[in-house]
């Protein structure tokens, strides 16, 4: 492959990585906001009335549900078409960033106020 073709290919790949990252970011921030609106505001008084077992079960169920959501989002983004597919021989479906979703996971979990408050409460009051 010539230097020009290699440069074009790598440039298109970098643009596609950015495209996928933006998609993951937008979906992550949207879902985080949606879940915060569904859960409401975390109430420590209400949480303290629950047993340690119930708090653990609730947190594990949330994590299970989030694992499924992460799986679904990753698969949906993976089947999306890219505006860069086919340019300079680039094949979007071969992009390694489609197989994992660290940007989505970070944004999705980090921007959920309810989840973070619940996790912090659990860590502070149950695990210590």
C-alpha cells in the first residue's frame, strides 16, 4: 500500500473512531439522564430503612440491568452504518472500537446521579 493510500486509510479510521465515540457519548448521556429521571432523587433516609440484603439485591439488579443495556447499545452501535465506510478501503464493521464500549460505559454510569449516590451510600454504609 502506498504512503498516500495508507495515510488516507488511517485518517478515515481516526474519523470513524471519533464518529463511534460521539455516538457512544450521546447515547450514554441520554440514557443516564433518562434513568435519573426514572429513579428520581436518592434518599438516604429511605435507603437506611432497607436491610443490607435488600440494598445488595437492588444494587446487583441494577448492575445486571446495566450489563444488558451495555450489551444492547454496543450491538446497536455495531450494526449502524458509518459515513466513512468504504472510503479509501476502510471497512467500518472491522473497527475494534465497535466490539467494546468503554466510552459509553463510563458516560452512562458516571452521569447517573442516583446510581452514584446509591453506590457511594452502599460503599460507605454497607462495606465499611
